C-alpha cells in the first residue's frame, strides 16, 4: 500500500485529464495558460495488493505557447505543487508527502520545461527537463494536438492529450530497497494520462 502513492508523480505528470483555461497573447505567439480550476492531471500505477492506484495533483500551473501564424506548439511548461497530491487513500497520501517518498518539505515542486518540440506524422514529441525529488532528467514525451476552429474557421480551441510513462526509480523514488527489489509489489512505471482543452482566443 505504501508504494501505490508513487503514481502521485503523475504529475507529472498521472496522467485522464481535461482542462479549460484562459489565453493571453504576445506579438508573435499565443500563450495558453492553465491551472487546476478546470483541469485534472491524473496518474496510475499497478500495485499488487490493490490492483491499480490512482491519484491527482490539486495545485499546479502551466502554459503552452503557440505560433500565431502556423498554430504549432512551440513550448510547454508545467509547475506542480508536489504537496497537493491526493487520492482516495489519505494515509497513503501522507506517506507520499513524507521523507520516505516525495519529501515535499524538501522538494516542494515538480517542474517540466520543454526545450524542443518535434512534429511528425504521428503527432508531437516534447523534449525537455523534468525536475522531481531533487533530480533533473532529460525526457521525451509524445502528445497529440488539435486546433478546433469556430464557425468562421478561426482557431478557437486548443485540444492536447497524451499518455506518458515515467520510471519512478529514475528519480530515486524508492519506498524500500528491499521491498522494491525486482519491482514485485509495485510497478516501477507510473502512467500519466492527460488532456487540455483551452480557449486560444479571447
């Protein structure tokens, strides 16, 4: 049971998610900002004793930058309050926040910042640095983008979604070296299912 809170990392990124958010504009880019008010970031991890454990973060902020002309995604940024992890198991959430796992008193933030966006036939891939539990790692995540037009065929809604897999041990998220040996009780991989639906024009 102590292990299942690892999916809280879905934070990053763990990840079904629906978001609705306001948009701001710059001279060359459309900046779409979002937060937890109309958004969810949920993740899950397999845990032998209960099957699947699911948790969410209740406090975070982020932005997606679009090129105004091409409407292509240019960058992604996400800042999560690690202490806002919550599931249907309060005791596990307390353990997740403790020094045994996330240690949110020492590492209060989970941050992802992209430095390159690649687009191909299958969709987008975002490359960047994920910082969690005091460790920074370069990551590559797939996601899909759709720009939904309004009745005048003008860009109206930004729809992003994806499913990301993250190895908790890459970030030294280990409940017990003995119990984690071989990954028998809890999976090393947690999955983040997410989605964004945001207005891109005011």
